[in-house]
């Protein structure tokens, strides 16, 4: 009996497997820097690093990593093509884009090509590490600059890509709370506007994140915009120039 307890304790205390990452970036110096930066973290492991789509795709098929960290501008063929092919050769691999391309067109194209996260190369180390952990955990992630740009474009009249199943997954009250979170309102402001307690708003926020598998306000913003939950952009709240400070990445 004591041997069984001791064995169970060893299993319980076993270290969590590291997240295996394949890096696809054509600039060698940047690739080496990213590799060194990521491997400082005890829960990450670079399983392979490559500079071309063909090499990266073959390695992804062979290595079956947990996550692919990749640029969009790659020699041979585009990163969008790589994104589309990863789900065929490694369906469980999560896909995080790390790029200098900040246009809304590129952001939307990457997300439509099944990217699970989008981070600009101007992001700091803490935001990149959070992005990797968030995407590895099965959730979506947008860096603050990207979430800001998408919301700004929508409030300027952009059209969202709607999903008919959304209305069935959340209640009317949750829909309103989600819209206000996406606009950058705090729990206190939302509670005051809806004449509810802060605890009630916190519960709604928690339920939304659980139901929709969202991790932070940036992901909520993306979900609300892409699914047409922001209301009429002509009557939406004015865009806040300090919005990037209101979107949490934690």
C-alpha cells in the first residue's frame, strides 16, 4: 500500500511536459535570437527552426509540434499557404503568427487561414511569452496593437464575418457585456451602465470566457468584431485613443 502511495506521489510530482515549438522565420539572426529567448523558459522547447516554408512544413509533419511560431513573409511560398497546410499535416499543432505586417488585411487573412494568434514583432518579450502560453493552452491571442487596429477598423465601418451559431451560445445579457468589454469598458463601468453589481458582471465575464474559450479582452474584441456583436458602428461608443492601455494581455 505504501509503495502505491509513493508511486502516485512520484507521478503527481512529475514535471509537466514542455511545449514543443517549431519556429519558421527566414531571417537567421532573428530566428537564432527568438530560439535563445524562448528556450530560457523552462516550459518551452524549440523542436526545430527553419527558414523556408518547404523545410518547415516537412519538419512539422515529422515532429508533430505543439505549436508553430511563424512569420508571414517567407521565401518559396507565403506564410498564408503554410498556415493552410499545417492543419492537414499536424492537426493538433497550434499556430501563432509573429510578423511585422500590421495591416488589417493581413491580420484578417491570417485569422481566416486558421491562425490561432497574431503578434507583431514590435511586441515585448512578456507579451510574446504570454501569446505562446495562451495559444498553447488552446485559446486565441491578439497582441494589443492588433486588437486596437481591428476594433478601430470596425468602428470606421468595416464589416464583420458573422457566425449564425453565436446567438445560440450566449444569452442576451452576456452579449451586451461582451460588447462592452470589447469597447474597453471596465467591470465597474459596465455594472453602472447595466444597473448590475460588479460581481454579476464578473460572473458574466467568466461565463463568456468559459463558453467561448477566450482568454483575455483582446480575444473578446476579436470574437465580438468577427461575429457582428458590436452593434451598429455608426452609434457605437467613440473609439478610445487610450484603448491599447485598456486591453488586458494577462
